[in-house]
């Protein structure tokens, strides 16, 4: 399973068990070793910003600034100002100097989100900037050296790259529905993250919750999964999260199999023992009157992490 840190915070990790996730890691590391511009394409919520942060973190620029410009959050008429900067008088209604993202991130990285919303004239100016290695602030004739690296993200699936024929790295993220094996590892990651943030003891997912998580289509991708778990942790607090807490629908007439019911019991039993024993496996095994190795096999089947109780 991939669980690779891209920063000091627990949230700065790329988590997953599929080949698709490993390919994103490989591509981000390869891009980080170079200095070419990067285009990251994929559906909404599929981790494009996260991949961009990884490229920055695994580059020689990691100690410098990482500046994000969202084309969807800024008026089209002001996007050139946000990216290149502007001098006094360039915008009559905004009569002051503005330091653009390319200057703010000098030596670091500028990530431009939703490049499909960038006006063509501004996009072509950006391509020219990357090509010649310099740029001009709005309303200024003097050129400034380009010292920032440029990363772009897009939800579109264009026939041609938004950077045209410039040499570049391309990374494609895929929807969560196409990498089901990533769902439970990601869910466990977000559960630990938000339980710590909310200062609650959320110990795992019930059997019905795990089944519902995998069965869900997740149209909002990883972002939706993270938000759903965050809300569930806030609402449910301590204990295991159920499908109801996650607001995931289940067939009310469906009866769990004997194997599922047994696994659910084992999980509750293991969680209760480990909590009582402070995560000490040997002590928990003695209380359960089981050989330590056999008890460890039970723990491994449930997916419970004893370290969470220490």
C-alpha cells in the first residue's frame, strides 16, 4: 500500500493501495526531480492539488513558497493581475501595486487551478513567460526573471495540453470509483486525521459502514469521502462509525452474512479489549485466553490498529 508523506502534517500524505495511485506517486516524484512545467488533469475532487503539493515537496524548491491561484475564484479580468502582478494605475479601480503569484513564489512553485477558466490571452502570455523565462507586470515595460515553477490543474480533458507544445510533465488523476481498493485505506487515513482534529476517540468503522463505503459511487471523489468522514466524526464522536453516521444508504432488508456478523463482533471485541489494555497486545491476549499469535491474527483480520489505543 502507498502511504507516502509529502510534508510534515499528517494530512500531507498520498494514501492508496491501487496501481493508479502508485503511478501518480511515481509521476509526481519524476516531475519533482526536474523543473519543467506540470499539467495535472482529472475530475473534481480527485486529488489534483494534493498531487501538485507532492511535486513541490519532492523538488529542490520544497523549502520555498507554494502559491495557489484559483481561476474559478477570481474574476477573469483580474486573473492576469493575480498571476503576473500590476503596477500603480494599471487598474483604475485598484490604484495600487500588486505582487503577483509569480513574484510571490520566486524560487518556489505557483499552482494555477482550473486552467480551463483562464482567458486565452492570459494563458498564451503565461506560455510565453515559461518559454522565454521572464514576464512583465501589468502596466510595466520592464521584464522580471521567472524564478517560480508553474503547475496547472484542469478538470477538462482537452485534446491538446493547455501549455501547447512546451516540454512538460503530465499527471492524470482518476476517479475514486475506478480505484475501489483505495477507499478503505483513505477512509482510515481521514478517520485518524479528523479524530485527532476533533479530539475524539473514533476507533474504526462498523462492518456495515465498510461495506457501504466500498459500495458508494463517490461522484465527488476523494474530496467527498474526506468531507463525509469529517462530518461523521463531528456528529458521532467516540466509537466506531456506522453507515448511518456516514449518511450512506443501506438496503434495509439486507441481512449480513454470518461471516460479516462474526467479523463485526470480533471488531467490537478487539476494540474493547485493546482500549481496556491500553493497546498492549500481550495483556489483551491473556484476558481473551488466547495465544498471543492467534490473537494478533484476529486483530489483523479486523483491521484495528493497536497503536491507536496507546
